[in-house]
C-alpha cells in the first residue's frame, strides 16, 4: 500500500500524460546518481550506504517533489535560453524555473552541495560526507573549446562554480501549448507536433500548459552506462545521457519538432 501511495504521489506531482512512452532500464544503483558507499564512480560517500537518500526520504521531506529530501535553489536565480517567440509567451530569460526542474538544479546549479539532505539517515543521524570526509561537495562546470563539455564534482572544495546560466541549454519552464500557438499565429505552420503526438513519441510534458522541463527529456534513474560495473548487461547505451527515450536519428528531438 505504501508503495502504491508513493507512486500515485509521484504521478500527481509530475502531471505526466498517462500515454508516456516506456522509459529506459531503471537501475539507479548503477548510475552516477548513486552517491552512496556502494557507488562505483569517482565520487561517493564515506558514511552513507543508502542510495535513494540523496534525493528522497519517506519522512520529513519537502512537498516540492516526490518524497523530496533536498532544499531547492531560488526559482528566479537562473538565466534562460530565449527567443522572440519565447519572449512573447513567457517572461523571457528572467522567467522563474518551475519546481520540476528545480529538483534537478538542487544538485546541478553549481552551488548547492550534493551531500546535504533535509532528513539524514536514522542510523547515522549525520549528513553524508564525500571522499575523505568532505562536508560541502558541489557540481561545477568544466569548459573546453567551444564551451561547456560536462560537469564534474568539486571533490577538493574549490570555490563553487555557478551553472545557473542556462542560455546555452535547451529552453525549459515554458508552456509547449503557448509556443505552439504562437508559431501558428505567426503563420509559421505546425513547427511543433501536437502535444499528444509528442508524448506518444516519448517525451514528458507537465501540467498545466504541457510545460517543458528537465524531465521532459531526461530520467535520472535510467541505467545507460555499460562500463560501470564493467559489462553491465542491464544497461542500454542508447539512453546516454539519462535520456527519457533514445535520440537515434534525432528521434527525441523530432518527437516535438516537426522538421
């Protein structure tokens, strides 16, 4: 019964279409999101063996997400990618980030420590520490020729880098319906597929307004890396990096964009 209630809460929070396509193989233990002592990535906890606790808790969590165990950054602290069409239907680059995307940014904003949770384990009663006792570990951007090439965990407590500039990323926290209508009103045809068709092709849209958020394209639990553990037969590389559906032949892009 508890599992059923949790599932219903998660579905209500997401506001997802019931027709969403099946997601990739689910095994968060074998992903970079396993920050516990059992993780096989470079950055793991020294003292916390619970895998889910870094994001979820059954008691004492936040109502901002499904059994959420993290504080959220401020919704207005991000600068978005924007266009003339987005400006016409949103507040443009200064629009507030929706809770569904703030869940992701509670680790990926470059400032909030990934090992700070609202409700520590009932067994340890302390915050997780990371890699030799560090108490404040954040995710910071690394840059290469042409811009950001990925994220790394700041495991030596260097000054925390900000990744709250989203102008080089796909736009989020906007109404798909509103943008689609704006295209049609400007005589630019059906540049976006109907929402039901986009969802049937594998993306996730959020109520109200069929909003596009981080989770529209990404699933934090999907197991895509077959090298950790080596030769993992349950992983599917087609879902790299944490895609909600494979982008072979730009299928994920074309789920929304009628090109």
